[in-house]
């Protein structure tokens, strides 16, 4: 441009100013590009701090995940052991029921054999029921009137006996003579009770 226009031309200083402004802008842009972003920017610093916190939290969560996975494996193993134990318990219960049935069968057969041997000893091979038992028309016991009279008599006797024993062993003083005997003092006055 200097070759086309002389230095005295009014456009040259204006072009130089613009060129200087563009060079200054380029230098500023290069300086921004070369320096670390956010060195002076508080938003960048807070974002960087949040990133560090997030990374720390991520590491902690990964550690928890590993611990939970290990615990899950442990729980799974215990569940498998419990399932195996439950199966074994069910098998043992079934075996117990079978053994119980076999025992009851054995007891019944042993009783039948004992009865058969006893009958063979007594030569009772053909035992049969001649007559079935009959139900009585009237009840044999209890006789209500007899029981009531017996209860009344025993109740009266017990009541009189308790009253006599209670009077005999009561530590009270009923007569003036009993007071003199017990306390060794003369009785000055006695009040009779009216009935």
C-alpha cells in the first residue's frame, strides 16, 4: 500500500492505525490462546474444583461398588449354603417320616406277633365275638340324691369340726377367770355382752 500511496496521503495514517489495532488484537488473541484458560477466571476455578470433587467422589463410589460386589458374592455364597442346608433338612424330614412309618409298622407287627404267640400257647386259634356289648338303659353312676345327701352330711361335719377347733385354739380371753389366769391380775370390772 505504501508503494501506491505517498506518506503524505491522509489514508496512510488511518491504514497504519488500523493495522496496529489488528496486530494488537492478534497479539491479544495469541496471548489468550497461549496462556492457560481460567487462570484468572473464577468460573473456571470453581469448575475445576467441582471436577476434582467429582473425581474424588467417583473414586469413592467405585471403592464402595467393589466392596458391595464382594459383599454380594459373600451373601450369594451364604444363600447357596442355606439352600443346600434347607434341601438337606427337607431330605432328613422325609427320611424321618419314612422311619416313623416303618417304626409304627414294626410296632404293629410286633404286637400282632405277641398276640399270636399268646393265642398259640393257650391254643386259642379261633377266637370270635359271641355277643356284642349292650348299652344299659339307666346310668349306673352317679346317684344324684345319694351324692347330695353325702355331700351335705360331710359339709356339716366339717363345719362343726372347724368351729370347735377354731374356738379351742383362739388366743382370745373370753372369761374373767381366763384373764386372771393368763395375766396374773385381778379383774376389776367386766361388761357383759347383750345378745
